[in-house]
C-alpha cells in the first residue's frame, strides 16, 4: 500500500478562505477589521521570514496586520511595557510575541503578561489550563492544525489509539489534550521513552513532534495509521546541500501508513492558517463581551 498524502497547503488554503468569509462578516457587523499584532525581538533570520509570512497571510484575509520589530538588546521591562500597551489597545484583537526571545528575556513572563483574550498563540497559562480541563480556549496553532488534518483523514477518532511523541507546551501537551477531548486513547512518548517502536506499532494515529530527524522508523508504523509529522529539521546531505526533513522516516512510512503529512508542505501551512482563525475567534469574542 502507499499512504494518501495529506496536503497541508490545500487544507490551509481552504481554512484561509473560510476565515476570510468570517472576517468579511465581522467587518460588516462591527465596521472594523480584526487586528493582529506581531512582536519580533532581535534579528533571527528564520523568525523574520516567518513574521513576514504571517503579516502577508493576515492582510490577505482582510485583517489589519501590524508589527513591532525591536532590537535584540531590548530590555525585558521595555518589552513588557509594549505588551501592556497592546493589551489596552482596542484595535488589537491578537498579540503574538515571536519565539525564541533573546536569552536575557524571560519568555514565560512575557507570555503570562499577554491578555489571555488576545493570546492567539494559545500559550498563556490560563488558556493552557482551560484546554487541559476541557473549557473553551484559544488553542496553540500547530496542534489545532494537526487535529483538523487528522479529522479530515479519519473522521470520528473516538476510541482510536493515538501516540504523541514530544511533550512540549507548544505542541506535545496541547496535542494530547485535544486528542483526549476527541475521545482518543492517548499516550505521550518522548526521546527517552523505552521501546518507542512498540508504542508506534500500536498507534492508529502518530503525531511526531520531538525535533529528531527520522526518529520514527517506517517499519514501526502500524499499517493504515495516520501519521502527522510536525518535525522540521534541516540536515546536510552527502553532497553538502541541505534539506528539510521530518521526525518520521517518510520513505519507509509512506509504504505502511494510510495517511501521512509530507515535510515540508504538511503541518507548516496549517499553523499560520490556524493563527488567522484564532485571531478571528478572539475578535469575535471581544466584540461580544
């Protein structure tokens, strides 16, 4: 068998179209567009490219996009003051502070300073807590996108065996909470899990988000499983060129899985699309408050 490729670009485009329709309705009702503000501290090249892509996508769906680009030497207190100003700005519905931050800034303190109602990354402790206990919340974008792709592939996942490899607060833990809320039977594994192969072999759903190239071998995959590869690792080939690859051995897994995401072109596009959906959700909730 050969797995069906889950086209993240196509699914993200459909979600962006859906969001654009919601934005048009919001503008017609409230006479303003939802606003997303992104804060970038420092000159990390990858972060700058990502911030630019977010801004472009935000404008394309009809939202207001603003950016604050601060030098890497910005004091923590100055960044916290900017966050406070954005919290108070009624034109701002979503605040996203791009990670990673410079080493002298406490990222947890900055995230906690964001108004939970504007926390479109879904990282604030209040939003994380609500997700954990099953209350409505702004959910981290990458796991949210993963769940949409899983549902599109499998439909009802109640009772399915799901394995999440990775325990970060950005992907692994919220992914496990979302799958649990969908009534899957969830196991969380990580780089230190004993006999990872045995866990993978039982799983109807595998979400790999640990950041280790090809950690998950294709031969481990249960035939017909749905494999979501969140990994984005740049490796050097024998020729000296580099390429992006995931946490899953794609060539081996594609022969056994039922559905699989490619890297790149799988999970990545869904992250920005879900950010836009979160911003619209935040704007709608704030307007109704």
